[in-house]
């Protein structure tokens, strides 16, 4: 059974990569154009990594994994990623 | 507290266990002293990492139960999962004086601050140990003297499984603006005044704030619980953008 969670569940690994709190970052879906906070996406945790999907179209937005000391970040489903640079 | 977006990358730090105590037969609270704690906001979580003698590591996320005002002490409440890799150690083996490796705080989406309510009331919906980050919000709300009207709808298996039961009763009685509504899904003692079934649209209709008050809602619990509660609120006309959810799956150990 897949373990469906919220984007917040990916906050840890994303904050290993980015120096920002990423659950408030806004993602625009390549497929349907919906824009939402990363924390509002659907997250699926696998042993192989984390997949974030668009809650509207179910498109895979981001795949992220850390394997043998290397991060793999596949963002093919993200048209735009907006990160607030200030408080 | 100053709210900063640029946090720097997450690093692991060691905390010392300064107190432990049972909350229910299956859950325990663990208070850590964290000299390098940067402070947190109510609703955030930490990652805990255990390392075995052979180097094997297991990592799990746990919600913070304590309000920001208690920093640099941080309390986690952990539910023991019998087949878990991490929670049996935390609930059975860990002692005062032990060191625990963790990193955080993590997350900014599932967070409540008084300034976010914008005058609207707050609805907190908890399933089982999903109460933990919502309790941090309630404790923070009390600590800062907030008068935001707040309702907690809290679903537990039984009376004995209600985490923070006495504290919630105390706060409910002391605070006119806080209302705690329980539902008990499997068993309940004589004289029980709460609901006695799983959360459904009828319960949500009775407990949720009227739409014209623009409530802000946080839902936390197991995935099916969250989906039921979120779908019920949306069916009642609540705005998804003002309804924040977080799910813990069967292996999430959150």
C-alpha cells in the first residue's frame, strides 16, 4: 500500500537541499497550471524516495531521493517554483 | 518570534532527555534540552535519528507537542508502534540523561500563529496521536493569552487513549474561548458526554464554525481520518485554502 501523506512530509529532505523552509514555497503544475504551497501537495513516501503529486491533476511534480550520498531531484512536473526570499 | 524563511540547511543536533512520562498506555512524552535549538512554531516537527552499533540508522518524524515558549526545551509525544523501528526504543528504552539525535524544526505550512487567524475562529480536528501538533497550537494559544475562539474535535479509540486528557479538561474549563469536543470510536465509560462514533459529516456540521466566520482549520491524523474530515468540511462549504491537513501513514510514526 502506498503511504499517502502531505507535502509537509518532504520538508526534511527538501530542507537538506535548499536553505529555505520549502513547505511554503509555491509550485505551479506543468500539466494543469494549478499553483499551491508545497505543503498542500500529496506526498508518497517510498523506500526509494519521496514523490510529490499535484492534488488537482495527480501529475508527478517532484521526485526526490538521497542515495549513497547524492541527492536526486527530478522536478519535471514543476513549471514554476516560487520561494519567498524574505520573512 | 521573528519569522525567517532563510533557515540554512538542516543539521543534526544532540538533545539530552530531561523528563519522560506516560500520557496513555501507548504514548509517552519525552522532554529534551536542546542547547542549539533555534526555536520553533506550533505545528512543526523534528526528525529523530537512531544509530545502531553497526552503523545502521533509522529516521522518523515526530511532531513537537510543546509550545515555542518552552524553548530551548522541546517535548515530543510518541506513540508506540509494536512493529516500529524507532518508537519502541523511544517509549520503552530511553531514560532521563540519555542523548537523542534530532534535527529541526521542520515545516512551515502546518503551523499556527495568532497573527494568521485574521479574526476568524480556529477549528482543530485530531485523530489519535494527531493531537500532538494541535496540542502545541493550543498550548501556544494559552501561553500568549490569545482569545481566538477555538474548538478542538478530538477522536480517540477509547477514554484511556485520550492523550493530554486532564490538561485538555482543565483548559476547556478555564478558557471560555476554548471548547474541547471528544469522540470515542470503540468504547467509552458510563456518563460519557462526547460523541461515540467515527467522525462524520453530521459531527462536523455540529462542531465546525459557521462559514461566514471564516474559520481556519487544521486536521491531523491517520490518512483515512484526514480524508474523511477534509472531505466532510469541503462538502459543508469550507474553503480548502483555509483547511490545512497533515496525514501520518501506517509507517509514518508521527
